[in-house]
């Protein structure tokens, strides 16, 4: 039976790969993004652009569209977020707030609002995107790592909160993802060691499956090229 799947940040490189994996499995996919529209089409997807996921009203309106079109919500994958490299000495305190907003508050907002629908599912699944870099932050990674560490703690706390329900909550912790932006930012790196978006998508698809129903509160590193 086709499930209703939401992928936030679905217009980006990783979000596109995740949404495509679910669509190819026969699920009904909705892509929600801050960008006005996708760069790459996805056949059959419900695309909802221009959504500020830190705003409850905007987020609820998007969720209402998904429920109306797909009959509910079974899977929520929180891909939406951002990255910056900035030292504390040379940077801005505003960057710390921006990273928290983009990476943590977006996930917390849509998750909270989607919980009633997810709990009504026979096998609700929440998968968050954490970061390997948040396990131990390197120089310049403080604000980003702090926000992703928040995602890790959200994952763990919510998994315990929902322990008596049908919903599981897990996170994947990628190393450097092979994207055009990362290649441009690190042109001298060995791209062969970077993890592929499709490889991350496969892990997410497993965590969202019925077979993974016994896994919740896990922070799973995804570090091989794939």
C-alpha cells in the first residue's frame, strides 16, 4: 500500500535523491521547500514551495495540502537545513541563531505539527538529518555542529516521548556529502571518499520501512561513498 511521505528540503540535492527513492518505491511523495520551485521535476510528486518551516502557520498550511491530497502522513524526512563555516572570532553571533533556525527549528516545527497525523499512521516514521561533524566540532564548525547536535537531541528525546506509539524517530549522520556545492568549496578534496546522496537515501528508506520498526532513537553514521 502506498504511503504518504513528506520530504522537507525536497528541492535540494539530498532532498531530491530521498524523494526519488520513495517515489520509485511507489509511495506518494510531497516535497516541501523554502525555494519557490524545484530545479528537477519528480513525476507524481506534490511540490509545495515558498514554505518557511520556522513559521507555524506556513508549515501547517503545507501539511494541510499534503493531508488533503494524500490522505494523511506516514513518513516525515527532515532534510531542510543549511551549512556555514565560520570561526567565532571572525564571525557573527547571528550565524549561530541562523543555523539553529535552519537546522533545528525547521525540524522541530514541522514535526510537532505533523505528529497527530503520524501517530494516526499504522507505522509512522520520522527520519532527521544530523551530521557526523556534530559528534566532534572542528574549527569553524561550531555554529553548524551545535545546531545539528540539537537535531540529535531532538531525535533522542522524541523517540522516548513516542515510545508507546506506532511512530519511530531516527537520524542519519552523514559525513561530507558529494554535492556540486561541496566540490566547489573543497576542490582539492578526494571526492571518492564522500558519501553519495543516493546512498543516504537508501538508509533513510530502510529506517522508514516496516522492517525497521524495532529501531528508534538511533543516530546512524552514513560515511561510505556508496
